[in-house]
C-alpha cells in the first residue's frame, strides 16, 4: 500500500481566533450529519460577528456591495423562519424583515438593536431545531409556499447548509474588511 501524502500542519488554514466550535463529525447517520453541519455553520456565522460593536456590524466594507454583517444577521433570521416554520411546518407567522412594498428590509434597513437581532436569530434557530427534532423522519414534508410543491426536512436542511455556507463566505470578507480578522 502506497503511503498517503500528508500536509504539514503549518500549511492548513488557520482557525478563527477564539473558535469554540466542536469538530465536525466525519461519519454518522444522515440526520446527525445534516443537523450538525447546519449548527456548525450557524456557529461559524456567530463567530464571524463576535466582538464587534453595532456600528461595525452595520459597516459596509466591500463597495459597491451594500452587504453588512447586520444585514446578513437579519436575512438569516428571516430565512430560518421562512424555511422551517412557514414552508416546512406550515405555521401562520409573519415574515421577518420583509414587506411586499419593501422586500429588502433585511439588507437595506439596518435599524433596530443588534443585540435584539441576535436574540431573535437564536430563537429562530432554536425553533428550527425543534421542528426538525419533532419530525418523524427526514422524508417528512411541508409545502413550499412559492409553488405548492412538497419539500422534505432533508431538503430544507440541505438548503439551509448551502444558505449559511454562502453567507459565511460573505461574512469572511466583510469581517476582514472591518478589522482584518480571518480564519476558517
């Protein structure tokens, strides 16, 4: 058997300063893998925002983009509610940071207290976890509001992992533009 090449430790990506995330599992049942990876991405987003005052959370650092960490926080809060509560569970709850006549409130309007926005995001994440935990299986389906088609718990978990991965990439760039902090 040919020995597998190794990469020297100093060549691996640096971890984020103060990283408290548990290591990701490399095997396990499908539900555990999906929920653990989603929670890891949620924790990654929170880590990218850690230690910033509200003004810096709302700072636009990558012109011409208008993205901010505060805007991403508001967006991810609304997305949690949209996919888990509204589409998957069928709950009749109001949309967050959205109105038909002002659809970009999440990114465009940065009013409100950042600490309260984080508290709401955490509550939405907790509610999402409860919905998944209460599902009979990953095949249990809700109904996509957009087109009336079924969407499974599995489908929502995969969508949310992709959503967080995309926005964590944005958060990497935004945070580096704010104070130079980097790491995975």
